C-alpha cells in the first residue's frame, strides 16, 4: 500500500511539473503578441507581404502577456541569434538540446519577423507604457541575460527545484520587530526604500552611496536581484550547476550592500519574481542566510523570514512576500500572498493590525502602472488586513511614481475596480534603465501626483532614485507625523519630491 501511495505521489508530482512547464511556455505567444501590438502602436511594425499579418493567440486579451518576454519565442526558434560566448561546451550542448526539443514538440511558430527583429538588433529602442526600455543594451528589456533567466526558470520548473516546494515557507517569527531611531533621537525613524536595485554594477553602487549619505536608520530593498537571483551553488542538487550565472544573489546584492548596514539589524530585502526564477534558493539560502550554521548575516533582522512586521510606536510597516505564491504560468509577473486565508494572510490576521496605521511594502504592484486595472494582490492584502492600508510602497515597475490619493481604478476582467485613499507609491527605479512614458505622461496631475522626469546626463533615460520615509512619534508611542521624500541622481536640488502624508 505504501509503495502504491509513493507511486501515485510521484505521478501527481510529474503531472504538476508538466502542467507548470506547459503553462509557462504557453505564456510566450501572448508575450510576443504584446510586443507586436506595441510596435504597431509606435508605428515601428513593418508588415512582410510574404507572410500573413500577425494574429492574436487563441483567447488572447491585452494584458495576457508581458512585453518583457516579447522576443523569447523568436530566440527559441532562431537559436543562432543567442549569444553563447560565455558557455562551455557542455552548456552549449544542453542549451541546443533544450531549444531543439521546445521547437519541435512544444512551441508554436513565432510571428516576429526578421525585419522587425532587426529593428532592435540595429540598436533602436522603444519606451514602453511603463517606461521600460525595449532594446538590447545592457539591462534593457531585450538584453539576452533576461533570456538566460527565463531558461533558469524553465530549469527550476522542470525539476521542481523550489526552496520550499509549492507551499509558502512556515512563518516562525510571528511577532512584530520593534524598531527605533538613531541614538540622537529615538522618536524619529528614517526608512529608505528602493526597488529593483540588484544589478551589482556601478549604477547600483552609486545609487546606494547616495542613499547611505542621508544616513537612514533602516534600508528596505523591495526585491529583484538580476538576472535571476541565483544561489552560489545548486543547493538541492550538489555538484550540478543547473543554473546559468550562479552566484548572482551574492555578487549583485550581498557583496555590494553598504558595509555599515551589514549584520546590524538595519537591512531588509524582499522576495521577487526574478529571485523566483531560480526557485528562491539564492534568496533564502544566501541572502537570508539559510546556508549558515551560525547567525543570519546581512539581513539578520528577518531571522530567515521573507515577511515581517516592523513596529514603531502605534504604527506598523508590513513587509510582505508577494512572489513565492504568485503564478508560474505568467512567470511570477503578477503578485500574490497566497490569498487572504493562506499562510501569509493568516499571519497578517494574527497580528491584529489597524489598517489605518499600516504601511505595506511589497515587490509587486497593487494596481497597473497606468492605473488601468487592479491587481488581485490588492484584494488579498485588503482581505488579510480587513481594509486598505494607509500607504503602500512597491517596486517591480522600473519607475518612480507617486499616485494621487484618493484614486479610482476601473473594473477589468482581472479584478474588480475600486476607489481607495491608500497612498500608493512605486519606487522600482534604483538601477534598471527606463525612460519617459507617453502613457504615464497623460496621467500627470490626474492619477499621478509626481513621477520621475529628470533625465540622466547626455541620455534620454531617466534618473535612478529611492525614497525615505520619516516617522515621528511622541514619548507615549503615538505617531504624530509621517513624511516621505523621493531622491534621485540628477544632481539637482534634493529631495525632488516631498509630502507629509500624516
């Protein structure tokens, strides 16, 4: 009987893996079509009279794909365009075998044409509606490093190489962590917030240097270590280097984290879609220290947890993991905490927080960058808290945006619309290149109160930046004032935006 149970469990696991791989790969035609639509919108799509005009995939609706993966289907079908210069002989053979299998048995034909692909290959760029740079420069959307990250995700899914399986990691540290200000004034705490910072390059180092110059008491990284937050070693498969670009979590996050914020309980890093591409193994084992025998390391305030509550007076800063329970089928692009009644949602309920005195931090956005639709994540967090939070800071979108309050987001097939007074902010512009969006520009003074528009020197790309939240309480522990300040690397008078939100 036990053998039969084991056999059935194995069959179930195999079926689940197959379903996840299939759903992930079926996502690519939708992503390609999103890119085609944007090229058509921008007047850059050239019809090839020898080929049929592009048609939407079966059942496609705008928003079903992500333009981030828009060239991946074409690369799979044209593997000679993939740069394998850094691969050894074995890696090249494995890559060829994988791509040949996908081409022959799994994926539909690409609708991208050689002429339209060449637009990007020639060094041209488009600015997407969220400000993303659609181009092939380093870190831009079609830098092939992102394609290798996607292959890492396929590897993770195909061998079920998740840090904690399909369940959310058990939450052991259930009580809020009391935080305090500096020795000079313990009644004021300054919390720096930056997202999508993990490039590990000079841009990231320069941005962090500017941030630490303001001497915040705490730093919260909203997640994303690139390209896929890989662990130093293949933890669950010793001796097998199953991932491309091993060691990203250490090289691009831990090694360049500011020295005076290491191992002092002042630093937090959140889980993200990119770190999920390598099964969150780099995030949990390396960054959060699950590979250590003694102590937790840089992010020791988290005690190995990907979610935690920070308490200052009668207010709470709630740091959540919006990545682990999001969907493989859309490459973790849409956030989730696993539902209001899941492990994380149940923990939030146990805290008994006052939503009106709660500031939420997540990697994923609560609504679309262009205010067109809610994310299901919003309803999950509202359900766990019992109401909308007072404020919410997110990354994921590579931009710096302060949304209006109150704000109304319309209904969509994805989620019911709503009007909320939550102070919603995007601070995902710490390192990845981005530009001025014509779509967001139309929202200025309406749904958007402020957004980053300062350009980098001798460039059309916009400046990188971060936010600092300052919370002041009295001696009784009652918070009296909350201010936010956005800073950038423009060299202009700083901060570039400030507001007292409470």
